[in-house]
């Protein structure tokens, strides 16, 4: 069995794999101030409940402090060092990027999983991940990672707007109660954030297709992926656990 850990800026998602099947997962806060209380203790309690002896633990992280703290705990508990995924480990694809070390571990995992699970030979592919940032990761028709795009995530944008604008409030990311034209401030913010995100994605996918000279297949993942996909026709598939599957595939590739 494998335990896959995806440490993001907002949440940490942990999954247990039996072979290629995800049998259980849990979500924790990625709180930097006191990781012992918000990550290590909850992770230890969750792991005890699983009553398993994992063959391997692999971590993909965009928060070095948290991954270092968790790796130290895992080594102290098991005397085994977890696999820390980055551009230097063996990968089943090529990172065609100016400096591969700048490609985040989560984006590497998304690319690997998308290539394995969705890529069709001769067709480019784009992964759109809705997290703290909205990221686009592009695979060539040959299945190589050729670059991407980073935008503020809608939750990040609305929280920033509420902090900077005295008369505006933070709202949930969802379609407004009416149409795009809102009749109150809360719905106006929801309209801008929700439909604005869809418009942003649509435009960027159009530009990506123009640069590639082909219309790519598009996969959505991340916390808002399923909700966004319900209100547009931009995605051919939604895979909420894509990053965890990427961790699994990279860990398997090391063996």
C-alpha cells in the first residue's frame, strides 16, 4: 500500500492506495504557523485509524516547511524516508521548461497523471487545477510537459478583494442567484468571480490552442473543478484526485 500526500497552500490531502485504487482520503489544513497541531497530530491520528503498514509514503508539496516537518515525523515514526517529489526524481515524461526545478510538485503530478489516464497520442492536453492558484499545465501531442499558466484562484481573488475594498465582503465561489447581471453586491461579486473565472479559462484555452495549432483535450481538477465544469462545456473530464494519482504513478515509477 502507498500513502500519497499532496501538501498545497490551503489544504493537505492524504490518500491511501491499494495498487492503483484510491481506497480512502482525508483533508487537513496547510497551516504554517503551528504544523504540529494542524497537520502532524491530525495526520498521526488518521494514520492510526487506517490500521495499515504502508510500503511507501510519497509527498508532493508546494510548502517546504510543511513537507520537511512531515518528512521528519514520518522518519521518526518508521525509520523510512518518504519520497519527496520534485523535478529531480525519475519521471515518466520530459519537462521541457527553462528551469525544470521551478515546476511545482503538484503540477508535475498532474501532468504525469493526465498523461497516463487521459492523454491520446497525437493530441495535446491541458490540465486546469482550481486551487489557491488556478494553474494550466500543458502536454504536447507527444506527451511531454511544455509549460503552463498561473492565475490567482477565485477564492484567493475574492479574499484579496474583501481585504482591499472596505465596502466589499468575502463570498463563496458559486453562481449568483440570478444571471450574470447582479442586483445586489454579494451576487455582483459572485458573478465576477464565478463567471469571470470561466471567461478567463475559455480565453486562455483559446490562446493555448492557437499556439499549439491544435485544440487540446482539457481536464479539470482541484476543489472547484467539478462545480466550474457544471456551468461550461470546456472540459472533457473532471478528476478531483488527479494529483494523488500522479503521486502514485511517480512513486511506482521509482520502483
